[in-house]
C-alpha cells in the first residue's frame, strides 16, 4: 500500500511539473535591463511570458510583483524585506507602474514577478521569475558637487585628465558613482575602467545634461587609499556649443551602520559642505592632443603617464589644481537627469579584406564594409614616429582614398617606442568610412596592422528576414537588408543622425526612418530620450513669442532662436510621428501624457505659421525648406519647388490627425474633436490647391505628390480617385519602366501606397529592381550601406556631396515586414496585442492576379521566407513557402506570443493556374483538416474562419501558440 501511495505521489509530481507555468522572463524597468538611475517616482515594469510549445491560448489572468530594497549592490538578497507586493487580475505584461510606498533616492531595488494563467484551474501561480534590479536617481537638487575643469576656460579640442586620491572607511557595504562629463568622458577607479561606453549622449545641453550611475563597491579598496581618474574630451558639447571641458562627480558610499559618506568634485582641495570624504582634484593634459568632432583624433603615446588613474601616483603633485568651471554665458547648461537610454559602445572588430600600395609608402586598407566607427592600429617602431590614417568611403581611380565629404577624417598616432607592439584605438571620435589610407608606417604594414571597430548605440536586435531561394531577387533583398541594418546602426548615436560623417539629428531623416529602426531594433528608450530633446528644444524657442511652439528641423540644435526662424513641417513633425510609433510598438501612453502640452503648442504653431505665411485660403501650410530631398529630379528647378509645398501640407494635416488621436487616448475630447475637424477641413483645400486636372494627378503628376495624396485618407474625391491611381501606376510602369523617382519623403510611402491600390506586385518589382535608380542597383554596385542619393555620384560641384552611409532612402523596409512577410498589427492594436499575419499573396486581389499572370511573376522568384520580430510581448514568427511540395501549394507557419491573438490570412490562389472554386480549397493545420467545402472545422486555438473571395484567402482568428497551416486543392 505504501508503495502505491509513493507511486501515485510521484505521478502527481510529474504531472504538476509537466503543466507548471514557466517563469516570466526578460524583465525590464522603463524598457531597460536592470537600469541604474531611474528618476520617475513610479517606474514601469514589463516582462514576457512563454508556454510549452504545444500549448495554445494561454494568457495571463493575474500577476503579482514583489519589490524589495537591496542591501548590497553585488548580491541580491532574497531575504531583503518586501517593500511592495502588488497583485492585479490583469492580462497586462507591459508598462505596469509601481504603486507602492514612495521610493528613496539613491537606492537599489529588486523586483520579480509571478503570474496566473487563464487555463490554470487551480490557484497555483508560476514560479517567481529571477530577480531584476533598478536603482533610483540622485535628484538634481541633491547634487552638491561642483563643475570642475581647466583654470582658464576656453573651448579646446585637447582632452583633459582629472584625478583625485581619497580614503574610505573599511565598512563600506554599497557604493555608487554619479558622473556627468562634458562632452565625453572615461571613468577609472583604482586603475580599472568603470564605464564601458564610447563617446557620450548628445542632448539639448542648455536644458538637459545626462549623467551616469555606476555601482562600484567591488572597485573600492576599503579602509585604504583610492583614486578616481577621468578623461574628458570635447565631443558635441565642444563642437557645437563651444563648451569647456567640465566634470561633475559624486561618490556615495553606504556604511554598515546605514550612514552615507560622500566624495564630490570641487576645485583643488577645497571642502564642500555635505562631503565627508576629502579629495584633492588635480588636472593635466591628456596624451590625446586633439579630439575634434569633424577633424579626427591625434594621440602622442610619449605623453602617457603610467598609473595616473591609480592610487599613490607620485607625479600628481606636479599636476594643476582643478578649477570651478562655468558654461558659456549664452545658454549655460541644463539640469542633470539620469541617462535613461543605453550608451554608445564599441562593438565588433572588422578585419581588413585587402591592402594595396597605390603609391610608394601609401597603404590603403579596404574593410569590405562601410561603417561608423574607428580604426585599430597595431604598430612597432621608434619613439616619435608618426602614423597618419586618412579615411573615406570611396577610392580615386589611382587607388588612393577619396574623401568626398569635406571633413578631415584623420587619425594621427605618435609612437611611444620600444620592442612591444603598440595598439591604438581612438576613444573620443568616430568616423564613417570603408577605406583607410596609412602613411608614415615604420616599415611595411601587414593586413593585420589595421582593423576597424563598429561603434553605435547599444540596441537589442528585434527583427530579421531570411529570403529563401537562389534567385537574383532573394540575393538582392538579402543584400538590401544588410545595407539597411548597417546604415541604421551607423546612424543611431544616442540620437538618430543622417550620416556618420558630417551630420547631426536631422528630424526629417529621423522620422522617415523611425519605423525601419523599430522593426529591426528595440527603440523604446532611445526614442523616448530623443523626443524629450525635441521638447527641450521647443522650450528654448518658446522664449521668442513669434515662434513659440516651434520645433526645429535639427534636434539638438545649438542655433539661437530668432523671430524670423521657421520650421519645415516635413521635418519637425517627427515630434508627433515618433511618439505615435512608440505608442504603437510599445504601448507607451506615459510619453504622450508627459509631453502632451508640448504637442499642442506645436500644432498651434503650425496653424499660426500657415495662417501667417500661406497664400492659400483656409490655413493650408505651404511654407517649406526641403521637400522630397534627393529624389531623381533637379533640386532647384523641380525637387524642392514641386514637392516642398505639398509635403509641408501633408505633414501639417498628418500632425493634426496624430494630435487628435493623442487627445482621444488621454480623453481630451475638446482637443480631439477640434483637431480632427481641422484636418478634415484642410483635405478638400489640399485637393483643390494641388490637383492638376491636365496631369490627372497632383502637382506635376510625379510619384511623390501622388503618393502623398493617396496616403492622406479622404483627401481625394471619390470621383477622382481612380484617375489618380491610374496616373500613379502609369508613371511607375510606363513613364519610368518600373523604377521609382521618390526621395526622402516619398520613398517611405511608395510601396505602402502600391499595396493600398492593390498592386503589391509592383511594389515587389520596385523592391527588387536592379537598374538605376533602385536599391538593387546599389547592391549590384557592391554597396554595403544605404546611399544618400540614388546615383551615389560624388558631385563636388554641388555641396554637400552625397554620402554612402545615409539612412532615409531605406524607409521602405517596413513594407518587407508588414506586407511581403506579412507581420503587422490591427489598426486599433498597440504593442502587437492584436496581430495580423497576411503574406503578400493575400494582398493581391483576384483581378490583379489575372493581369500579372500574363507576364513574369517576380514574387514567385522568392521560394519562401523565415522571419521574426521580437515584440515587447514576445517573439512573432512567420515562415511561408509557395514552392510545390506534393499537393501543398502554400505553407504558412506562425507563432503568436502569449497575451496576443492574431488574424491569419492563408493565401489560397492557384498561382496562375486555373482559378479554384471556394469548395476546392483545403487548409490543414499540422496535418489536421480545418477548412474544406467552404467551412471551418474548429480545432483548439482556431476560433473562427471565413473565406475572402476578393483576395482568395482563408481568414482565421487564432489565439497564441504555434501553428503550421498548409493549403492544397481538393480533387472534385
């Protein structure tokens, strides 16, 4: 009997284990993994859930969050007392606000979560997740440290070293360093590098300075002498704001009795009220003799001082005392805020693929890849020998480096000398290049003497597409995806840049490429930071009454506001477009609420600008600067005059619509109604002003004006719509032989618009075109990044010359995810709660199939795809194939994350064969028949189904889980 009881107990244990809920994973606080320095009083928590591979329809029905104060920063103690235990019956797993007692500043907290399932009939929750951490910030008002730097303040490209010795008690249990360095800094403690970043964030420095928080208990020598060392370089602060090198630093050490002692930056050996630990702050010049934003880095290794950042550095007595430093009088510096985006870092080393010697003593290294970053030099030679490295994106005909960009991308390294190989890698600049030209190298270098280092903001990858098949089309798309991702990362440097060589945060480039970035990388915290910079810039311009509410075309922008300044809505509408993207992708309402008044100020400004400057009655904005930048037409005579006004009008109306949507989200009904009505009122004015009856299209009938009109819902009268569509399609297919003519503005909407008018086949033809102008032509020209214009020609007679690592012409790539692969979400969905899986085949109606089947169907050149997107709720996977395998004409494998559902379109065309009747359509799921004779045969996970005869697809409503659908024809 006892053996039977034990056996039954064992079976029950195994059964419980088999059905146990998996712990939550990927815990995030304010979108970040265990961030240090959170200044919001109610930080938001998010997590992801997963279930067994065979489980369908599982979702969270309740959660419980436990938050504790941590007593040590190295070890998270499970026995720390619970500060808040929050339980809620909810399916939500994203952006759950903390709701416990007020959080203390300068404190580490730990949190974990467990959850209950809707399918769990018992009261048993999941296991607790692993602990995640976050720490609260040092409030701006609590800082007591001084800004320190050189005694004689002047803007200089010469970096600086700062150090201080100090003594700490032996009973330190927890220690943090809070540090702000303008422009860039590196932090050392007792000779060890504390930070792991490269460069530093670019903000509107007059309003906001970001500081970093580091847990440093393990770096300290308790009860012994310690030393802090900091390297400072000018960066964007010096280049654009003429700011002096400035350091503000505090070390807070908690002792065993609960008290805290502080070391803070101050002039020399002065004492600061509230600082318990004495330190003597001294400065000296850095061995880096120049770190200029556009002109490169010079480094003299002979000037290195060994041990300068470690205790007991004897030469410190010869250093100068640090002085208190004030910022420039025409703007100053803003308040200190904790950095809430991941830093810029140095990533993969890029090996050179070839080395040539086009001129005696001149060596050119080709890295086979255009990228943003620096070089790594390995050299041995006599002291004082100087190696110069000049970089560029192109080569002259004679094989030397052609820097068409008119910026001096040059590194100069002076050897220390000796028997050892010296390795040098610039720390305070970055370049955009593929080729490096080396002169002055002692002897002859080898291929390993120089390599590259990719530098960009630290962003988690989220999306990827594998195009299957050995066709030219598959190769082209794979090549374009490579270019898209490398250009995206090369231009994400704490803000979106348009190129890594000479430019900054152009708003137009950032807004048209924002969706592209969000499909490929986790952009939530990054974009939140940039949008706050937009608000900071807006506040600066609010000081001038005539332009109050304006957001500039570049953010950050050091230019002083003037009454005559104005913004191009095509560019500045990023202020609304990017927050909308953050809301759609990540479900973020808090950002909209936080910046709502600024958003309203902006649309009020647009209306005022339109009323004051437009020759069009009714308040339609036509004032502009840029237009469809870098389209295929001459800039002065056609590109800007034709597309500039209509682009400004389009983005004015779009801004009103977005603001109205924000108002609805926040239940601001008056604003919602007002701006929805303003947008609708402008649409017939838009049509009347821009419609050209002679062209049966907008403006000159070219692609961008028609694309914008077709993208503006309700702007084109019903009786005119088909004429505009036909004009648009004729321009693509006949006037330009299946080529595009769009630039920065139109390219974003081009393929989407073709799909909207039921011609996804033409969109695919453009996406895989291989003759100029096209993305595919770039790939055939061995492009490894996206170019600034379609030809890529370095026209030095028309500055600024184009770069070969620009991001905006890759704004079409979201179409590949949303339409070609078929991963999207419903219009009323946020954070991919209600997913739509609709491969390209199901976006082409039957009547269009009849037309395209008379020629070469290029879609069939891709035999299948394998794609995924890691949404904030979890990974969405789609793999489809239309290759004939037995009787199967189309297969579609789908994975939907927990707490999401999906509408799945299973294409059921016969692919240019005889058109099947609905009764012939057979759809199976994992081999089980679910659709036949025009009816659904329900199975677990599939809630309902219908047949769409226009697009020839079975449309299924499914819950979370994994599915493998297959379509074949029934024999009659």
